[in-house]
C-alpha cells in the first residue's frame, strides 16, 4: 500500500502539535488539479513530448512569465523535470498518461473523472438535501457519460486484457460475453480480442451505446458484437446464456437496492459454469481505505442521486443473494480491483472438490 492509497489514521487531538501542512495539502489538492488541467489545455505536455524546451522556446501560446510559474509547479508535482540548462522535459507519468494519443492516455480521465465541475462547489447542498447540482444519472442525453466512457476506455481495456486469462476457466475461453452498462465496451472488446471464437452482447443507454460501436469498429471486432440499447434493469436478457457477464464500474452509481437487483439480473443471464466479473473501486470492509475509493465515494455523492462506493463485503452479500460466490479478487492495475464470481457449487459438487 503506498502513501496515496492509504488513508492514514488521524492522530487524536492532543497527541502532538497540530500540523498546518495537513490543511495546506488539502488546499493544494485543488491547486494541483487545476494546474495540471491548465497545462493540458495549453498543450504543455504535447509540446514537451515533441522536444524538451526552455520556457521561451516552448511551442505554447502563453505569457512566458506566467507559463514559467506553471512549469515550475509541474516540476514540484513530479510531472516535469527542469534540466541543468533550464530546459523542461516530461517525467515518466506525464509522458505515459498526459500526452495526446498515448495508448494508456489519462487525459480525458483527468478532465472528466471528477464529474460535472459545477457539482463540487454545491457538494454541501447535495449532502444537506440529497440532490446534486447536475446529477449525471438524471441526464437523459447521456452527454456526460458519453465523454466519461471514452475517457475510461484505455484504462479499462488494459485491466480487462490482464484479466482475460483468468476467465478461460480451463477451457478455450468464453464463447459468449454480456457487458452491462458497457460504455465504450472495454471489457467485451478485450475479451473478443483474447478469445477469437467469442461473441459479445453489449448494453448501455441509447445515447451512450454508439461509443461502444465506434470502439468495436476501431478494434476490428464489430462483426462479433451485438449492441443492445436499454436500461440494464429492464432490457431483455436471455436466461442461462452467457459464459461471462461483466459489471464494470456500474454498481457504485446505483445504491444498494438497484445494485443488488442488477447483480441478480447478471446471475440470471449466466450459463452453467459461467462467471460474473465485477470491476469497481471497492472500499475495504472497515471503510478506512483505500483513499481512492473513499474520495470516489464523495464524487458519487456530489454527482449522482444514488451512487456510493461500497465494500467488498457488501458486494459479496449481493452476489450471495444471487446464488454466486467470489472465486478470485485481483488488482491488475493500481486502484483497479476485479472480482470474479461463479455459481455456488451444489453440495455434491463441493464434496467432489
Ligand atoms: C462509469 S461508466 C462505466 C462504463 C464501462 N463499464 C467501463 O468500465 O468503462 C457507467 C456506465 O453505465 C451506464 N449506465 C448508467 N445507467 C444505466 C442504465 N440504467 N442502463 C444501462 N446503462 C447505464 C452509463 O451510461 C455508463 O456508460
């Protein structure tokens, strides 16, 4: 567990002198975020990817004096280096994640993962009255989700590719995959790439599903994909039909009752011997971490009507109610936990195991 994922226990009042840097580091969470967003919008990372440069030579439209301040802060944040000759160059994370067109780009994720920006100054109202300023789950145009799922695709596709082997389940691999609330369908696409004989049914709301069609085309698997538009709690699903059913980053938007119902629908669609995959930012069972999931819980409160992050124990409960049990929990990339569940074996099968 590294420093950024652990939620350090707060020393009790009176244990030691109070440390003002704790408050400053919270203030600078805000400052660091907007510094990085501004650098991205100004094209700083793309320009430095072309070639290291001093402020005056950087191909960015800006006042050099102000740009220098921004660049020095990026050095402080560990995203950029200042070399001995005064020129700036990209650090390893900025190079991998913040330059346009990189396969693991997190540029759009940086912009959209906090949700609609106007939700944040109104967070206290959302806590007080239960209604966010612009709840993303009440937007029939799906415009926010459309941007978000294009942003999350590279990371989720990488996660899914790393989990594919575990889903072969001692066979040639799944033949039929169902991805519910698929967004741009990173899981279905990665599994179709890993298993050439498989076909996938990909579900999302009508306004968002075109993103899945675009990515399936781009990855050359569109011929094996059926796009099925509709509410995942209402859309028609064949019973006992799918070897793998994926619920990636959907349950935390739903709240307890609807998440339980959705897991039930996934289980109902599962073929004998099949697996349900849940990818999410799970809280530890004591809700003391990881910090990433604790803070994403607040993002859900700020930006959705029902959403919360949830513990692994709560998810096990939903699965148990649906007749499933957890077979494996992995973390293929930092922050990305994936749970693979299967039908609870009948008593005679348990005996044989
Ligand atoms: C956080 S995104 C996750 C997308 C994708 N599973 C991934 O991991 O990249 C949540 C997705 O759930 C979809 N969604 C939300 N409510 C839905 C509903 N009632 N029925 C179907 N999809 C829904 C959203 O449109 C969005 O694509």
